[in-house]
C-alpha cells in the first residue's frame, strides 16, 4: 500500500481525518522507536499494554488537524 499523500506534504492531498489504518501505522511506528522510553513504560504500568496503546491512539486522534473535517470518499 502506498504512503498517504500527507506523509510527503503533497499540496494536492485532501485534508481528512486519519483513517483507522493510518492510526495503526502511527501507533506501531511510535512503539517501534519509543517502546523502551520511561514515559511509555510508566503508561503501560498504569494502564496495561492495551490501555496504553489506546491512550496513544487517542492522542494521535486528538492532535489530528483535520479531525473536524468530513471524510471525502
């Protein structure tokens, strides 16, 4: 699957909220580079792995600049 257009700052990209697949990639990418960070370890200790992963996913959703825009598909 090709990268989403926004990943390469494509000026013709349609601004839409992250898809579920994009969110999965963001979470997995974060975990690949940060799973040994003290903040992540503390989050997992407090909420368990799945709870911490959901918190991370929610943070990506909340920071999505297009969260209030309609999906065009």
